[in-house]
C-alpha cells in the first residue's frame, strides 16, 4: 500500500478530527514532505482536507468521495472491491473480469460512467461525483428461471439501502426502476452469460446506478421530466455508506434467492397497483394497450387486467401510468 493509500485510510478512520503532520509521519514511517505530497495528491482526487497550523490535517465530514477505504469502513469483509474514477460502463468492465475468472461478489464501482448502460440498449446518464454506479459479479448455482429474480431482488435491496441511509421512501416501477419523489432515481440492469454446451448460467453481472445528488448542470433536457435525484444536498461520506449498504443488503437477500423471501417487500413498494396503465409494445413503445396493474406473481412477472376483462402476465416489457400521457 502506498503512502497516499495509507494516509487516505488514516484520514477516513479519523474523519472530522485533526491529526498532526508529525503524528502522521510517525504512523506511516515516512517524512513530513512525503505526507504533504500525499495530501496534495488526495486533494487532487477530490477529498476535502483541511490543514491548520499546529493542528495538522483533517478530512472534512462533508467530503463525499468514493473510495475502497471508505466503502470498507462500513462494509468490511474480504470481497474484492475495485474503485474507479471513471469508466465506460461498470457492467462492461466487470464482464471482462468475469471472463477471466473473477470470483463471485467482486464489486466494481465508479464515480462516473461515460457509456452507462440501461435496458434495451438505452444510455444511463452517469455524471461525475453525483451518483453511485456499481456492478456485482454473481455466479448463482440455480436454475435459469430462478436467476431472472436477481433484478427484482436487487430493486428491494436498493430500496432498503435508500431507506436506511437517506431516509426516503422509494417506490419500484416494474421491473427495475426505483422512483423517489415521483421521478426515477435509480435503475438496475442484469446481464447474464450462459454455457453454450449445457445451457446453464455461467455468470451474471448486476448493474445498479443511483442518482444520489442532482448533476451540476441538471439532467439533460430529454430526462428533465423523468429523472430525479435521491437528495438535493450533499451529506458527508454518503456515497460510500450507500454503496456499502446496497452491496450488503443485496448479498443478504441473494443468499436466499430461490425462496422468494424478498417478494412481500417488493409488493409493498410496487408503484401504480390498482391504477390504469398502458402496456407499451412495438417499435419504441409506440403501441399502447390500456390495462389495470394488479400485482406481481411469484416470479415477479406483472399481472394486469385488460379493458375486455381478460387477464395477462408480463415477463418483460415497459409500462407507464395512463394519467401522465
């Protein structure tokens, strides 16, 4: 571990408290000059570090920069955590690691994505330093039809984490969007790879993107009426806490994937139950079929009732609320 990495860990452990340069140098077995050089490097990475004569250095409570040290402060464990400043897509990055044999539970998290991925090939807006963009590698030993539950299970885990760390009341828009205050604040994308010889699941990459704070220049015009953020102001070290909470909550539920123990929690947060919706189909969802949203079944497929009185079950696709069109 470099002096910079050791210093970051020391400051994280003593967040909000001053440590003298002399004390730091003694603890890290280095010179005061090396300490100052590491301080400058950490500031360059975005950490808010205050320096006061005769008191030393202090990592401000308001500093909210994602780091491995910061995540482990709340998560612990020996799971592999890879923190990137920027990446094209955390899912794409982790797929490459999966193909090279990376272990289950590997977590990749970035402060920015330049090519964030959403469902159906859509882009996921992932600006720097305002969100949590992470991917988790899974190697589930379950039947393929059980693996499809990963996305809905993850939606519950994200809700648990947001409730715990942010004090908000998120809702789930079937099947993979998390809404806060009536706007989409998080999205989930699960991608699976199969063994071509036996058709069994080889691995799955679970991607989760959360808009924690509003972007500096707001959301792009095409998203302004749809996308929103969880909170409107910054809180110290929230993104590290939130990333750790999402991972912890997901892995706890994932251990019981086949038993559907998450399903009641999913249903409690399901948006538009009993309301009139449109089921979207065709190119770009231009075909709209009116229906009433009833519930989800044991596999988290959506149960609807159409205008002619017949019932149907959707395993994929898009829906929207009727009153908003």
